[in-house]
């Protein structure tokens, strides 16, 4: 056989093999999806909500879903290797094929969901947005570029079941034609993007935005708990060819049906329990008699603090007395000197007692004109008493009987006040007396023959040596005798 005919036959065989291989690839039916099991868990953030001293109106509650990507990337590497091998084989068998690895696109969506306790938690619908979830997602996955290619495409809340879900799609921000003969565009990324290990994190964290879920203070019950349940991940990844770069590529059919990946969750932590714990140490002051405490006492109230569960807490014991106009406030005692922290918080109640200041209430007498008052009247003064500052004191008696002397009568006019409020300096009641002299009647008679001028001198002296009645009698006798003598003498001369 000639060399030419042998060469022709070899070429024919090669062409036949190439055609057969091409036909084989073109006829490859769509595979059943390759199932990739991913570990899924859900964590509460925090798993314990502690009551705060500031008494907020609500407490932030966050959930973080964790997906282990190791199986995903393992499957991806296997698919990538197989795909690139087939592309090389096709290129080797058919140099006219223009499909290269750079033309291969990866598309797909993943949805993460879990259920919340709607009897406890409140959802802020204004934060149920792609932007809010994307920002939280990026913050939860630092150090990887994957969050720039796997982006939030939608978020949803089903109030009937309490299910929160977020869907993430592979996208570089553009839409591509991935199906031969169709103008439909879809989000995708170039497969070579995932060749970069920086874009293949070992785990992906899906989180709720800060403030999206809250526990109202009114629903905080120390010692109780609530659950986040049933974390799920569903989705697919699909290998395709960019039809705009390689339209009707020979390998397009094969590529679009090769190894579609689906995700089935394996729940590591199906339920996360969030406990409500009160670890605050609160203090309160009260008075023994229920009266309101002054501001200077309340200023000494210890501030709220926190302590770990099981720790013994001692109440402070040093406080400063508070002086007021009427007395002194002093700390008496706490209801408990020490307490052990449990999950329902502690409260110490300290009691303050009030000691009234005392002073003396006394009384005094005075006369209207400043005349000395007889001792017999002074003996009637009420005795001093001790009373509390601010207390109302009354004086008794309010009337006294008249006191009669040889020269007149003392009469009680009254007290300056019958009741007074005790002051820190004490109080004094002042009672006033008035003296009324007796009325004196002295007999008088006209003087005779100019002798009257000498009578007063005799009368003043007597008034000093005898009684008034005796003096009058003596004077009358002398006048009678003298008068008779004068008459006799005159008669004899005539």
C-alpha cells in the first residue's frame, strides 16, 4: 500500500474518532444533579441575653448561620479538573473548537433560612433589605473576596412560620447569555474566579443585620429562654459557557449539563437556645416610716452593677449622715448583707432612719408696766418641756385667777401665743399680767383762821408715826380746845 493511501486512511480514522468523540459529547444527556452535603449550623448571637443596668427598651438578638464549604470546594476542584481536561481533549481532537476555560461560567443560587420565636422577638421590617443583609454578610466574612461574587439577591420573612430567609447568587455584577439559542441573561461569574483560593473560604457565615431582631424589654423574663430552629441551605451551582463569547460552541451542550451541584444540608446544630439572664445588682433606699428621703440621701444610692452567676455580692456599708433643719438621716441597715448572684438578678434594699432634733419649750411672765411680779404669781409658771423640732407645742393653762394684794389686784392678760412650732433654738411663751391698784378714800376739812397753813406739816409727820384715823382724832380735839380758849380770851378783854 502506498504511503499516501496509508496517510489518508490514518487521517480518516482520526477524523472519524474526532467526529465520534464530538458526537458522544453532543449526545451526553443531562446528568442527575450531583448532591453535595454541607454542614449547616445556626448560632445565637448572643446565646445568652443579659439584662443591662441601663434598662434599655429592647435587646438586640442576632443569628449566624454557618455553612462548611469544604465539600463544595472539593467537588468544585473535581469538576474544574474534569472540565478543563475535556476542553483540552476537544481542542486536541478538534482544533477548530474555540471554547476555552476562560469562557466557562459558574452560576447558581443558595438560600439560607431559619425560624425565629415570634412570641418573643420583634422584627424590624425596614431592615429586611438586600443592602442591609449584604453589609452584615460582608462584615461577618472578612478576608475573603467570595462575598463580592456571591451576593444577596433577595430576603424574605414568612410571618406565618417565623422563617427568615436570604438568597445569595453568584454574580460579578453582569448578566450573561448562558443557554444556546436563548436571549435570556443570568448572573454568573467566570469559573477562573474560583481558581483563586482567596475566593474559596472554608466556611461562610450568614448573619442577620444588627437591630433586625430585638427582644422587647417587656418580654424579658429572667431564667427563661427562646429558640432559633431549623437552619436550612438549598441551592445549586451550574457550569455554563458564555454564549456571547463562544456562540453555539461545540462543547456548550456538554458544559451546560456537566455536574450541576445541589446542596443538601446536614444540620450540626438544629436548634440554638438563647437564655435570658439577669446578672444585675440593683440597689434601693427606703425610710423606716415610709416618708420621702431627701436628695442628699438618694445621691448616695450605689449604682447598678453586674456580677457573674454564682458570685457572692456584698452590699456597701459606708454612708454619710444627712442633716436637715428638723433632724438627722442616718443609714440603718440593708435587708441582706450579702447575696449570691443567680440568673434573676439581685436587689439590696437599704433602710434609713430619721432622728428628730429636740429643743426646750419654756414660759415666762412679765407685767404691762415692767413692775416686778410677786413670787406667788411666778410660782404658777408652766414647767419647761422638751419637744422635737418641728413639733407643735401648746401652753396650758390659758387662764389664771386674779391675785389680790393689800394695795391692789394682779390680773392675767394672756399669752403671746397659745401654740408654737418648736425650733432648733427652742421656744418661749410669754404671759402678761397687769396690776390694778386699790381705790383710796382720804377725808378732808377746810382750815380755820389761818392755822391751816401749819396743819399739813403736822399731818405728814403723823402719817408717818401713827395710823390715819388716830391722827384725825387728835387734830380735832386740839382744834376744839384752842377755839374755846380764844373765845374766852376775847370775851374777857371786851
